C-alpha cells in the first residue's frame, strides 16, 4: 500500500456473516464493512476466476464511486478457503507493515463460520492503471524496477527472527507447507498429470519435462531447500496477471499469496513469467545481479553470486509445475501455455533436470 493507505477500517456494526452471493453485497453490508454510510450500491460487473471480483457502484461520502468486492462466490470457492484467508492476511498484517505497493483497501476479513474471506478494495480500472498481461512480455527497465521493489520488500523480513516459531510472522506457512504438498499431489496422479502433458501447454514444452516422478522429487527437494534458507516473506504469485503500473510509473502488486519462502523462488518466478524467451536469456543474469545489489543497499547479506544463480535456476522448476497443472477455471489455456513455454525453455537453457530432482 502507498502512503496514507495503510489502514484497514473497522466498522461500528458487524459485517459478519460475510456474504456468500453477489446479491448479499448490499448497501447495508457495505456500510457495516467499510465504516462509511453507503446510501446505495449496485453490482455492475462480476469477474469470475480463482477469486470472484464484484464491481459495485456506490453512493457514499468518503468512498469512491466504484469499489471491488473480492471473495469466494463460486462453486470451487470452498476448496480455496485457505487462499482467500491468506490474501486477507496480506492486507491486514503484511501490507501495513512492509514496503509493498498494493491497492487501497477498506475492509479485509475472514468468516470463521464459512469458507468466505472478502477484501473491499479500490477499483483499479476506474483509477486508470495499466494492467500487465501474460501475452505481453515486459521490457528490461520495467522488470528491473519491479525487482528493485521486490528486493526492498524481501529485505524487510530477510531471515527475520519473527519468522521463527513464536515470532510476529510465525502464522505464515512455507510455500511448500503440508497443505501445499497435499494440494500438489492431486495433480501428480498419473492420469491427471498425463492430461496436462497432452494439453496445448504440455505440447509447448519438451517431452523431457513430462516426467511426473521427477517433478514429485523436485517438490520434495525444493521443500528442503526452502527450509535451509535464506527465507523472507514473499508476495507469492508475481506473474504478470497479478501486476499493474500506476499512471506515475509505480509498480503495483495484486492477488498476493504471502508465505515465508526463498526469495529466489519469487525472483525466478517473476523473471521467467515476465520476459520473452529470447529476452530472458539475454537479461536474466543482469537482472539477478541488480536484485542482489538492491538487497545489499538495504543492508542484507545475500548469498554470493554462485549460490544465488544456482538457487535461481533450481526454482525455475517450481514455475513449470505451477503452469503445467494450473486449471483453466483459474487461468485460460492460452495464458497457461504462454507461461509453460517460458518456463520450459528456461528449464532446457539451464539444464535444470540435472540441477535438482535426481
């Protein structure tokens, strides 16, 4: 959040239970949730996805004319309960404390009586930001600037004692937590894995990367690497569809899934997602060196180049897994294919098959 956007408002009335259908997003509920008297509210758009975004036109003093109510309003939503709650934690506990630019938020809460978690945020379309897109790779300068922002964000919790049991951040789970590994196992069933290998995204990568047993070993080994450190709080999902740029050029971050994890996982994920295949080959080492230099400017004693470069290359395998098995109800096949192709090419360029999973 930017300056002056650090507070998540509490209301005098209760917004609970949280609405489970768009029809329940009423003026009365918005009043209770935001702490502002909302005279009228009209749902004007519903955007389906991993989370549902409901655009609401409101009349209320102290609120913009358009708000986004983001939560779980779809058939698949109950199985995403932990993800929704995690994003609420980003807005209530991480964004107010650490340096990251995210949308202004008027309410963020989770309902203990249902799967629902809801964030009420500014409408970035109405604000006029530029949204990034998987099929529009980024330029060098744009990725460099965002990596500088990520370095400052990571540095603020780098190997922080608060990440340890009993610390202020101990509620955060690792990216390779027990829940995450159970979730991943659903897609490592032979018939499910084969389905994705036979899809367009599977055809966009080398058949050398279709080895399900190898990928299972990779995830187990990455879990061990994560615990060995370094560790910090990461945004958790910095592909282009979760990013935007303000009119003044400031990079913004959406749809966070924060966890305590390796910073190099986030850096590898972002660089490979963001760049055209040829550009990534030409620029990635310079960009990683810039990230390390930015950490140093923040007072972080980061791993040396050889170690950072090794970790960067190993974590490319995680991005390949994500976009090879990402369901089309979450991202279109075109988007999954674009990302899978980028990660598949990076895997071959760096011979990642011999760096991990053996």
